[in-house]
C-alpha cells in the first residue's frame, strides 16, 4: 500500500474488521489491541464508530462480531461483481467494434464508480480519467439523475458541491431539467466536454425487471474523434449492448445499483 495516500484510521478500521473476520468467536477490545499492537483507546473508539454504523455488533460482555451492514454491502458487492463478469464479453466486443473505450459504472453515493473498462484507441484524455466521477457532469451519472424522483433530484442539486466544471458543465437543477426529458425519451445521456475539455462520453442504462437503473455502460473518447466516426452510429452500438445486458440482468434478477 502507498502510505503517502492512505488514511491511518481507515486502515486501522479495516485491520480490525479483518481481525474479527478471522475469529469465529466474539472478541474484545483488549484482545484486538494486543494482537494488532494498537493502543487500546484507539481500538475502542474505532469499534464504537463501527458499532454506530452497524458494521460490528457487540454483546453484553462488550465482545464484538461483524455486523449487519457488512451483509448488506457484501450482497451488493457480489451482485456488482457478477454484473461485471457478464458485462465483460459485451463491453470487450463493443470496444473492439468501435475502437473506443467502453465502461461499466454503478452509482456510489453521489458519484459514478467505474467497475469495468476496456481501452480503445490511444487517448491521453481517457487514460488519465479517474474511476469515480460526479453524477452531474458524467454521462452515466446523468442517467441516474434522470430516473431520480423529483424530490430526490431537487435535494441532490440543493446540496451539490461543484468540484468539476467547464464552460459546458450543467451544475444546476434548472440546467439539468432542460435535458432530462430527452435523456428519458432517448434512453441515452451525453457528456460533451462537461467533465474534461476535449472529452466526450455516451451512456446507456442497464435496468432490472422492475425498470430500475442498476448500472450504466458508456463509450468515451476525444470528442472530435467520436464525432468523426459518427455519434449516431456509436449510440446505436451502445444501445444494442445495453439492451443485451439489460435482458441478461433481468434474467439474473439484480437489484438496484444504488
């Protein structure tokens, strides 16, 4: 691990969770502190925080086991990895057909997390992208926003802290609503230099049997190159791939990726 980019207390929390995982019986603060060679006071504070979040449970003797939150997160992680597995050949084939990068993303908090990707033609713009992006300025994020209930959408933009912005970025509710109907009608969203100058992305949703967006796939590359190849053609290819994954996801009965 690169310690220069790590947060010590988070590392310690995961050390403690892994320690509890490795023990079949309940374990106490003193035992954890001794075996992990950590200050007892620090272990107590970390466990108390994890307990408040339901990441650990404790009995009347102040002994700890893993909590219910981890069951919830584990089930979601398992579903996402399964979806990533079934998406692999579809995204690979799509990338090969169009010569551009393709991605699978899920909603993570108020961001889009890219969990799978295939590289297309070389592009400095694409290669320097980080795997997590805000909803408001990413094509995959816009799909989730478009399907949000109105009250939830309003709350999102009311509390939005803009961290990425170009002259094309729409970071207000009013600006987004101008495009929402088109996104829902066409079942596709675009990022045309809203995240990064020169970069364009096209995204289509993957929905489950209840019609809930559980993930999205996208094509990304330099805007000039995508426009030269034909945005319409690329969008058609993307929609076909999304349709395939949607049918597979309905069969697998995935839950919402939120």
